[in-house]
């Protein structure tokens, strides 16, 4: 066995040199692919694209993003927002140079990248400007569009939504008849009441009036209950038609009086529109409300 020791040592040495050499090649390649931009931010394209166009400031991008600490702790992930097709956001010009938005400006459609952004840049914390801490981002640029082109696209989409949501509301009203009657329709908004009798103008709620309201909110078309003030045993206080709530509510409350219950069907463009709200209300979601204005 003694005679084999030099041979084994030589094998280990050759293997060690080989691994060091491979690591040096990988490190060199990584360094060659790393792009440095403002304030020591770096990024590496991990999935390239044949597209050579880049978004500009003011454009709306659709992207996916996961943000980690240097130690690998996940801080945020757009996958948690229940938007599998990606999140839309506008690239405004108020970010610190080297911010993750700056990286997106250097990417093309369908590209993926790993980015290393100084913490002080991402957090806009100039007090800690000399810190060496960085955030690590895994990002994907799915698409981007100019504001002008987006308006055209949304206008076309709105035409389709108006037809689809009118058909949906008509179907709901038909299902609730004859117990409920449609008493008001405007810009896609439906108000249904158990009585078809019109209320007098002086009985209607007025702009700026303070009221307390109980409500049940359901998401359409699934009819999934999202919020219920009765269950919380706490009415919602607001001023009528001053922009404290969605446009559909402001419009509806002006047609209601104290002490009555109504069903209000709110189309998406009078609710949370093309962008939705939070994790639950997805873009272009129509809403079903049961509303009771308290005396």
C-alpha cells in the first residue's frame, strides 16, 4: 500500500488543479457577462432574447421579480400576488440610478437576469451609502408598452369588457327577479331593490353627507365573498361622493336613501379597473355588493 501513496497524491493534486482551473474559467466567464451600471449595481442576463429593443422611462412593463438578502432570505416575490402572468408597473424617472428599474431599462422582452443592487440604492437610504450590503434580485421582463399604445389597447379591451359584464349583470338580475328589480343603470352600474318604487329626490343621499353603511362584497363571476362588515359588527363610515371609495360606490350612494338595502353591481371600470387591487381583486374584476345605508 505504501507504494500507492505517491500515485494517490498525484491524482488528488491533478484533480485539485483541474477544479481550480474550471472555477477560474467559470469566474472569468461570469465576469465577462456581468454588466455594471450606476452606483455599483451589477446584473447578469441568465436568459437572453433575440429582441433588441428596450423599455424607456415612462413605459409600462410587465415583469416578475423575487428579492433576496445576501444570505438568501426571500423578502418579496411577485408570485405571491396571485398574478401568474406578471405584474404591470410604470417606469417613472424618480428612482435612484442603479435601482432595479434601471436594470429593466437595459433588458429586452423575455429576458431573465440576476441583479445585485446596493441596499441603499434600493431603499433610497443615502445615510447608509457607504454600506457594502446588496439585495439580490431574480427578474424577468415579460413585455413592455408605451403609455400611448397602452391607451389604445385598453380602449379595445374596454369595449369587450362592457359587453361581457353587461351580459353577466343581466343574467344576475334575471336570476334575482322577481324579488329584485333594476331601478338604476348608468355606465354599466346596476342598482337592484326589492321595490321598484322611485324614491324622492329629497330622500336621496347627497354629496358630502356622512353616512354609515353595512355591506357584503363578492367577486364576480365566481360569486366569492371577500368582505363582510356584518361579520365584523362594524359599519363603514364615509362621506358620499367625495372620492373616498370606488367610483361605483359614489355613483350608487347618490341613488340610495337611509334605511334601505340594495344590491349594487359594479363593473370593473368603476371599481379597480385594469390593475385590480392587492392579492384578491384581479384586474378587470366586476363586483357584487349588498349595501345597507343605516339610519
